[in-house]
């Protein structure tokens, strides 16, 4: 299917985002960074603004809740439900901002061994529009940059 083709007549594809990053840490360490609230607070968010709340209940049907502030002082509050959990390999969860719960999207995190490190693939799907995708690309890129520094 070409990039401009729709999956079925009359149903437009929603924008999505895929980011890949190699980390100099084993899959267990990368996975723990996503699932342990004590680790999440050190890297989550697009810039150096603080994470003020991080809660995870990592099991299918469990929920997460993260509140962080960007450097401009704006508060961001996101939560979701884990749909798939494969320790040290895969997390899939819904993603919804407190201010726009009707715009729920889906995030998949894949972690694979790569030599003495790990390859992480982040897939964020079902964005409301391209603008939302672009804002999330900025946020995820900043977060992954911080995670890379933390794990180096």
C-alpha cells in the first residue's frame, strides 16, 4: 500500500510515529526505565522540567499516571492502561492527556538485545491529527535523549 492510500474506502488512516534508538544498556535496564516510577522521574518529558508524579501498575489492565512540567512551567498530565506486557521486551499502553481524554492513542515500546546494548522502537499510533503527532515527536525525542544520557 502506498503512503497516500487509505486502509479501506472512506476511512482515512490516522497519523502515527515510529522512533528507534540504541542504548548502551541491556534490555532489562531499558525496560525498567519505562516501568519503575523511581527511574521514570529522571528522564520523562521533552526538556529539563521536573516529573512531579509517576505511578505504574505494570500488568495487563494496570494503569500508569505521569505528571510533568515543561521548562515554561506548563503542567502535563498523561495516563493510560497497559494492554500488553512482556517483561524486558514489550509494553503496549493507551495514552490520554487529562485535558483531552477523548483523544486516546496507543503506544508500543519494543526492546531487543543489540550486542552489549539494546535497540528500542517506540510506535505511537492513532493520533487525532498531524499536529498532535508532531508535538509528540518533539516530546518523545526529548525524552529519549534524556534516557540515552541516563543510561550511558
